[in-house]
């Protein structure tokens, strides 16, 4: 087929010869797909440094600058032409002001001073990340009420609201969560403002709370439940909860790379791969190899009582990821659509890098049992439908924005084909993949 693009959109798809055009891309023998959408990526966050408000980031402004200059190019290198950022942080303007970048959508975080993530922060700069702080006792007409804040979020141009259902990491439960009444008010106001609700929740009880609140999307694998056993089915309480997710058509983001990033940061050779070095500034790689950059690894070691690094890595890469895979397999059995969402970088781990983490999340979906066709859908049309942008994105179709990828290999044959991208087409403009490499 021949495809004609005009003013950044697909205007014709035909088997006939097109004779009038300004520029021609020869796709003979290659494979054309929609551009990928990563529906959970934090562009303010710097791998190995945090959200840019931590002391280590403030200490190294040149490294931060080098990272932010390359970040949008790294996403494009791996075929990501749309991003949804569920927590923009304080530095997302670096991304949105870039001359060459994926299309950017965002949620805004709605929280309170008594709940996560605000309650975890210890300094004013970190707390400044949260603009929309609810006073749960405020009436609808008051400044910090649910209703007034959601109206402001809608007016800001955001696509969704992000809520955190988190009462403590792992088995801890020291933090309060938003009250049932507040959650009802949020749901009503969000629906009135046509805003989706994306929920952070990775434990069984927190996902149950999120489903009870009527959220539209749940981000994160259900990692925190019992002991992982490869041979056993998931417990009945979990399957019952997943059935609610299926019946209520709640979108699901596995975000397996969150756990993988925690495990891989413990491996001493993680920065040595060609894939890593092609999209990560050399100055940053050099810093990752310093003693100072190991601060997050030291934090992880504290929680494992002197276990060797390899054993800590295995605890994440096999136990918790194994639980997440079982959830994916159960949802797949009911044809529940999975969403490509890497939660890049997912933690202060430097193992996860922009774009590369999206590709690795796609590979993790294959490991979990999805087919290449299902991964393609997760990365394109599923995300577009879930976030109500499928009029513009998600398929190669007349009228849609021309965010496309030209691959050398068929992505329905092998997941590795997604690393064979030759050309990224962004709003109709072709970009050679090799031009996006950082360390030439």
C-alpha cells in the first residue's frame, strides 16, 4: 500500500500509485506500524537521582542538563511517539519545550497532607511537587475542596487524575488513605469534568480499595501477596478481585519494569550494554559507576539484612515479577486489554532508562505469556482507546496523526523486531533512528 501524509496526518491509503508529493520514503520490504504509546512515564524523574528535587540532582546540574536534553530523543529512538505522564513533577517543562519529542499527555496528582505521597516527603522542595492538596473537610465551594481542585485540574489541560492508594511499602501500613467519602466526591467530580482516574496500587488490599472507588485504570502489578510459587494458581481472593477489574473494564498497567529496575540495579554490569550506552549520555554512565551513585543500592541492601547483591536481585527478578506474570496471565485468559506502561523509571534505580525501559516492558509482556499481536495492541490501540485519543492515534488509518514507525523486521514474528526501527515518523516528518543516538 501507499500512504500519503499531509499536514502531519494520514490523508490517503491506497494500492494505487501516488504521483504528487514532496518527499518519498521507500518502505519496500519493511513494516509500518503506529507509533508506540507509553502510558506511564515520569519525564521529570532522572534515573539514579530521583525527581530532580533530591540533593544528589541539585549537586550535579551538568549531568541533569545532559540527561534532559537526551531524554525525549531516547524515547523516540525506541519508537515512543506518545507519552502519558501521571505525575509531572517540577521539571516536565524540560521535556515539553524540546524541539523534538513525543506527544505529551499528563495527569495531575490529587492527594492530601495526610496521605501518600505527600506524607512521605520531608522538605519543602519535594513537597512543592504537589499542587493539588485536598482538604478533606472542605465544602464544595471552598478553595481546597475536591470539587474546586478537580475543576482546576480540568482547566489546566490534564487528561486524568492520579490517585495513590498506598498505606506503606511492602507489608507496612503506617500511612492513612483518602476517606471513602472523599473518594466518592472525587469520582463524581472527575466524571463531571470528563477526567479519567489513574490509581497507583500494587498490593491486594490497595487494589481492592481502588476498585471500590471506581477508578478507570490501575497502575502496577499486584506484587505484594504471599509467597510466589510457580506451580500454584493465584489465590481465590486475588482472582475475585481481578474479576471485578475485568467486569468493570478497568484498564491494567502491569509495569513489570518497576520491579526489574530494582533487581537489575544490583548487578554490576548493568551499564555496559550497547542498548544502554546508545541512549544514555556518557557523562551520566560515568557517574553511575562512581561510589556516590550507589546510594539507592545501599538503601535496598538495608532492607535485606546483609544478603548478597545477587540474592537481592533474584528476589525482585523472580519472586515479585513471577507474581505479576500470574496476574497478566489471568487477565489474558479473559481477553482483558493490557496497557503498555513502563512507569519509567519506577524508582531512583539507574537500571531503567527512557525508551529502553518501554522496550524492555514489551519484552516482559512476552515473558508473561502475551503474543506479539497482543503486545502490539497494548502499545498502540489499547492505550489510545483507554485514554480516549483513538481518533488521533493507535492505528494506521486515514485522518489520524502520522506518528508511525518503519521497521526492518516484522514485529508479529519476534519482540526483538521492535529494536529494528529504521525511521520514526513524527507528525509526518521522518527521523532516522541513528540520528537519535547519544554517544556517537
